């Protein structure tokens, strides 16, 4: 599978997660756009999340960990959890020593 195909499937997986939640909120709100989706920050955060899902799907696919569309969709949907678990594996940054105060 080509890298761009993996990326598109990863985007689709990410969209499924938040797209279905968005649809549920609009439907339960009488067709009105939910307040939490009206800010630029919310839209920007969603774009970053979708790009992360696509990037992870490409990375997993190119490394041979994912070989098909379903795997790439699953990676895109699970991107926030994958990033969280990877971040937990990083060593903690050292805290700077306290300066001597006169």
C-alpha cells in the first residue's frame, strides 16, 4: 500500500471517531452546531489530531506493522492513545537546580 493511501485511511479513522461524536451532539442539540466546536482552537486541535492519525498510519504502514486499510483506519482512530502511550515511554526531563538566593 502506498504512503498516501495509508495516510488517507488514517485520516478516515480519525474522522470516524470525532465525526460520529459530532453528529451525535448535533442531533441531540436539535440540529444546532455544538458550542465546543465553534472556536478556532477546537478546529485547529482537530486538524492536528487528524494529521497525527494520518502520520502514524503512514509510519506504521511503512515499517510493516500495518499492511491494509483496516489497520490504517484503526491507527488513525487510536492516534491520541498511541501518542499518549509513546509519551509515557520518554524519560522525564530533569528539573533545573534551585538557584541560591541571597
